[in-house]
DNA sequence: AGAGAAATTGCATATAATAGCACTTGATGA
DNA sequence: TCATCAAGTGCTATTATATGCAATTTCTCT
């Protein structure tokens, strides 16, 4: 599958066990190339591992998060969304009035990271930020 | 009490009902001047309203959040922490290795907000950010 | 002060996420 | 290839948070 190979290698290199459960969950996430919730991942990975438990999904994600393979995005829906942390970091502007979601590239946050490092010596992760506020349209039109 | 007066006024002005429950919860939070969890607020506010329910606390906080009276801080403990949004916004740097928490002032995030407004016309809230990463000490000493 | 509409509460319950524990499995090295 | 052991899994229980609904309360208008 190719996608799986990389997941296995990455896990092993990081000193984690590459169990079928983890492989299924993480390659599902990596393969999708988008945000997915824990229950979406459960459903998807169950196609390969029917006995898979939601608690295993959460533990897999927690472990992968520690290894910085995956990141979380809290988009204001009930559930946390997870994403594979490839090269192209991005963030989201979420309008709390109309709900519109706009994707922004890493530049803005990257310069924040630089400032924090210069001033505090702190290496910030800044994997994904969900930034809430009011979008251009809703500022103009009011209730547009 | 003074603290209560302001909470009542603020609620009414925003078109919300000032119930004893809400007053107790919100003035507890405002009065404390720090982050508090929902269950801490329940315990505190129960001193005035013994029958108070945790669900009412959550709903009160959700309503006040919409009005931008309070903000949330996810500090990486199990529970969300709430804070009264006065003038002095601040943020936190949290070391994911040693757990150290450092408070930073709003400046860094404020300039991010400016950039987002100039480039996207987006008015970002940026009430509180919990920024995870590795602190200066842990970078040097390794396992300091 | 009192009536009525609309919001809020309490209670019960649902959902999301985490944790304990005994059993199983993957990685390691002989 | 097989034994060993730590790590991971399934299952269950628990915690954190959210929601439906009937009864109650606040606010507004008179």
C-alpha cells in the first residue's frame, strides 16, 4: 500500500510498536489527507480490523500526537479533529457568526514562533491553530 | 457585593437574564481573578446556590462565552479552564516536557491579530492561547 | 403590582474522551 | 525459530461535557 510502509517505518523509528490497529488508524488518517474525527477513523479502520475499539483509536492518536506524527484541530464542532502532520502546516480562521472556515498558510504563525523563540527561548509547536473571530463579510453585512 | 453588580449589568445589557445561578457562577469567576474549572466554579457557587447543577454551570459558561465575557483555556489538564475576560489578556507557553507554564503578555498575539485583519479582513478573538512546545531549559539540559 | 412570553433551570440522559486491568502481541536477541 | 518482556489491546468503568424536556423564573409591558 505504500502509505502503510511509511507509517510502519515512522512508528518503528520512533520506538513504537507497529500493530495492525495502529497501522490501520494512522494510514487511514495519512491517506485521507484531511481532518478526521476519532469515530470517523474508527469506522474507516474497522474495514481492516473489525474488532477495533474506539479506546484503541484514542490511544493510538495520543501516542502519535506525542511523536508529533499527528496534530489536533478543535474546529468548534463537538469532536476533536485529527490530521497527519506532513510538511504543509496550515491553520484555520473560523467565523463565529456565519461559521465560514478559511484556510490560511503557516506564515503568520511561523513568525509568531520566531518571536517566541527570540524572546523566551521557547520552541513552540504551532501545528494547527483554529482561530475564531468575525469574518470580513459578517463585519460588513451584519447578518449577511 | 460590587462584583455581582457588574455581572448583572453586563448580562442585562447583553440581553441575557441575570438569574441567581448565573450571577453566582460568573461573579465567582470574575472575583477569583484566575482560571477556574467548571467543577471548581460549581463548588464555589454552591455556597450561594446549594441546588446548583453542573449542567447549569456549563450552560452559563457557554452563554457568557458567546457574549465574550469569559474565555476558555485548554492548559492540557483534563479539564477546560475558564477565565473572566477583563482588559489584560494574556497567554501561556506550556512546556510539553517538564510541564512548566510561562505567562506571556498579549503583544505577540496582538500583532498576529493585526496581520490577520490586514490580510483577510478577519477580526480574530485571540482571547487566550495555550501554546505548547519545549522550554528553554529542556532544550539545553535535555531532561533538566 | 400582575400577566404573559421567552429564556433558564433541574433532572435525566446522551456523547466524547480517558483510564484500570487482565490478557495478548510485537520486537528483540539467543 | 523460539522465548522473553514490555507495550498495546479489548473490555469495562469513569470522567467531562452537552442536550431534551417539562417546570420554573425573569423580564417587559401594562
